[in-house]
C-alpha cells in the first residue's frame, strides 16, 4: 500500500432540490481509499451511501448540488468538466451496480456491450484484439464457455452470470478505482459468496482500490479491510474490519451488529 491515497473525500455534501426546499442526503463526510484497499461503506437504506458513490463517479442528476472535495490521484473531480469526468469513467474509475438488468442493454449481445467499453478507451485496437479481450475478460470473471456466453443476450443468463458480466465490463480497462454498489444484494447466498471471492481475487491481481457499498455486515466481514458506518448522511464510525466487529464504538454500529442473523445451534 502506497503512502498517498488513491481517493480522498473531504467534507462531502450532497443536497437535492425538492420544490423550494433543499435536502442534504450526504452531510460533510470525509474518508480515503488507498490503492489495493477495500473500504466498505455500510448503512441502512437512505443513509447516503449510494449517493456518496454516485457523487464520486459524477453520476448524480441535475437537481443535486455537490460541495466539499473529491480528489482522485490528487486531481479535484468536482471542478472537472463533464468531458474530463467521462474520460476518467471506465478507464481510471468504474462502477458495478446492484441490478445488472437495469444496467445491461437487453437488446445487445454480451460481447457487443463489453466491446463498446473497450472501443471508447482504446481507439487504436483492431476488431480482432477487442474480440480476444472480450473473451479474456469473461474468463477472468469465471464465466464458463465464454465464447458461447459472449453471443448471448442478458435475459439468457442467470443473475449471477449477469453480475459477472457487469464486473467484466467494470474491469475492462483496468481501472485503479472500483466502486461496487450493493453488487451481491439480489443474489442467493452461494452465488453471493462466489462473487465476493471473485472480487477479492481481482483486487489482489489488479491492485485496484475498491469502495464496497452494502447494508449487509456479513458481507463486510468477508471482504473489507476498513469499514465506514453511515447514518443519516454522516459517518458515525470508521474502523478496521477486525476492530469494528471486536469492539464497536457507536451505539448505531452496536445495534447493526446485534441485528445480524446468527446460526441457531440449540437443536
């Protein structure tokens, strides 16, 4: 891990216009992510964790006002033009969304959707080079029969396979920062474990910094190095994953941990 953070968020505020009112959804949060580090942001629905991730990616809609600072490799993202932000997205930083069917184009084959990302950021590549890279990426995310899968449409794949395709798209240009917004929520327990194992393996191989958004503390225990606990737009606790589970400090964190399901071995 290097001495300089890959991502540094300081005093981030995200406010949304609602009629004549302005509602702060993220309220002055600060955190950092180092290369190769997995930082989980955990909290209930409405805590501001997804808005935080969209703020970093520059994907909030026009009724949002963003304040504070978001530095990526020392560059201030909030003062960049829309064109400059688009150049970073996909190549330098990328995002995995919760529901692949909302993100994948149902009318395009898998190979076409992965190829589009490669073409945008690699103008000099030949069609043959792109086609080979598509198969390589599907193999990286453990998709069986990648040549056949590449020819399929999203609806022809299982939920777990679609999420693997989304990960393949996200890592296509080897981004240094990966943001995963509830990537395992809609999956069964077995598939969830497979996706988490895949992300940890890719993290070790590629050395990307990962911001992992989730409401599930059991997922946090399995994947994170550090954890930020969010509530009503603020970070109420920050700790290593070991310290968070061993000696939580904030009452809200303690409540979340107590609410975790446990295995009943009394029978």
